[in-house]
C-alpha cells in the first residue's frame, strides 16, 4: 500500500510569487484519538513536477486544529484548485505518553523565535573579472552565487 496519506487543499489558491503560503488542508488534528501518532507532512512528486513545492513539516501527535500546507511556486502564477492533492502525511508512531493535559492549539510560531543566519555582503564570494568587447576592456569585481551544480556571476 501507500506509505503516505494524501492531503488536499481545502481552498482555491493562486500562488502569485515565490513567498511561502500557508494553505488550509482537508485534514484536522489530532491524527489519532489517543494522540499517539504524529506525522511528517511532505510534498507529492506530482506537485513538484507541476512547480508547486511543499516545505516539509512535523505534525505533533497532540496538535489540534487544521493542518496547514506550507507551499510556494518558483514559476508563477500557479492556480491550485480546492481538492488538489499536493501533500501527504507519513505517520510516525509515538513511543511515549504525553503528560501535558492542556490541549495544544499552537501552530506556526508556537515553538518560539526563529533563528536566521545572514552574512554581510562583504563576506560573499567576490571574483575579479575582465570584460572585453573588441579593444575595450574593463576590470570589475563581481559577486558570485555558487550553487551545487552551477555558478552564477
């Protein structure tokens, strides 16, 4: 059988830029009545092929409320109709009991502040380049963006 449970969008949405959107899904937590199952929310391969990228997330066993799908598109706009299966839940059994009797209704941001690492521009890789056209020649410092498989100058 399938490893994951398909998760569909609960609304129509137009992804108009590369900003991550929180899309309501057709599934609510908790995922089991005794709250002993959590899950990973991941994107489907068919969504990725269409240019919709789901940011993976952890769904805690005691989470109550609508499960949101974090998604973005690199090439926009992309129309995602209600009921489109762009994600899947992969269940993870929890091997311990939860002692907290208060229901958790937090969600995005409920774990506290986010740590972001940024580097000043002066710490980025800079390459000295010579640009030539005919007999004209200019020497310039260029910022290089090095990725795993390509370098953009």
